[in-house]
C-alpha cells in the first residue's frame, strides 16, 4: 500500500499531496486503518514511519520540509486541551497554532534565515493555556494573545515581526540577529517600529546584542523612509523643501530637527521611525511637546510614518500639499533659523 492507495471506502483524493503523506492516527482510523495496523506499518523497516507521537509519514525515507511543517501542526492540534478544558481545535484544521521563529522566517523567504531543511527544531506558537510538551523536532512558544496568522503556501505562519521576536529570543549569534532584523525592513517585510514593539513585548531589549541590532534596524528603517519621502515629494511634484534640517530660535535654543521644511510656508514634515523601548506614552508625550512648541510659533508640522509612506504616498502628498496651500491664509510664522542637521 502506498500513500496514494485508498485506505478504505473513503479515499484520500480530497487531500493535497502532502496531506496524503502525513496523517495522524485518528485520521488514519477515519480512513479504515486501525491504530495497531498503523503501528505495525510504522515499525523500523516498514513502509511508513511515526514522525511524531501519533503522526505518521506514509513513506520511508527522510521527511521533506513541507511534511515536517504539517506534522508539527498536526501533532500540536491533536494533543490535549487547554487548562480551561477547551478543545484545541479553535475551528481551524490546526487549531490556533502557527509556525513561528526561524522556520516562519524561512517561510517568509528571509535570505538570512537558515533553510527549513537545515533546522533541527520547528517552533510552533500556541496559546499559553495549551498543555503541550516539546518532542522530536517540535518546540513550543506560548503567548497570552496570538496574532492572526499569515498563510504562506497554505501553512499558518506568524507575521514577520512576531516571528522575528520568537527567533531572536533563542538566538545568541549577534551577527545573525542583526542580519535578520535589518533584512526585515530592507526587503519590505515589515516596519522597524513593529519589530521593536514585538521585541519590547518579549522583554528582549535588555540584551546587548539585541540593542545593537535594533540600532542598526532603526537606522536602516530611517534611511528607507527618507528615500520614500524624497520619492513622495518629487513624484507628486511638490515644491522642493530644505531636507533634513534643524530649527532654532534666533539666539535661542534648538527647536528640534525635521526631515523636510518649506521655509516660505513654514511647513515641516517629520518621519516617525522611532519606537518606544520603555513607556509608549512618555515617548508620545515628547513628540507632542515638540509639535506643540513649533505650532505655537506658527509652523505646521505634518507627521508621517514609514508605513504610510510605503502604502499611501499619494495621500501623504495630498496632506502636505494642503498644508502648503493653507499657509497663505495663516498669520506669518515666527522667524526661525534653519541649519543643516
């Protein structure tokens, strides 16, 4: 009997090719194969093998990466209940579980992540209430609140920022951590602020090699965002501003730096690429204080984020254009000194 041979009057044609090769003991029973028969076929030298407890690979030889991923999810879904007695299914074939960590980054096509076939462990993200033990090549990451999965080649996979945090939590290789974080923004997988927020939630920002990698990440994110701001201004035919300058009161203190400034209209644009490492409200308060100070001087401050510059540049250009046009109807702004930053 091969993995394509019907096991009972209910054949396997409704399953995908990989699903026909990886089945749980329960699924085999539903197709007419008893647990004892499955165990017999999965003995050493037999046509099948038990790849994980209660999960069978219906061919001899090594499992493919795709088969290992499916086996990990099937094993997770088939094990136990939550601490509250709830079933693990969650209405989905694999329950709430999803692939995370380095395996997920490989699924998201990170060139700096090791290939799936080379990974000794596959991390699976599950609710904290699940009673599960690591076994074989399956390792569990628990969370109180799970993100919505992204389906990559049909496999429920953690979003990039969450997968990065779960990978970094287990990594001590500073070079690899830096490469992974930098690639996340350089190749447009996600925004730097989303990554830092996940690292902060995971309490990883106290690790020196992670802090160094985050500094490189934020610098990379800022450079990319500045490039998008240049493209937004020039691609939408806005007047050319003064780029990357510091504003000061004459003979007074610095008012702060801005990424673009239209002197005649007293309109400033600031890219918000910073992310809170400790208290988000304190960080927001600092930005708000700066903005209020500039606006008391008659300077309009337009705040843009890297995500908005990437996803809706035309809308951001329209906001800036509106501010420039509205300057004609405002009282003249206070004189400020403009210096290169």
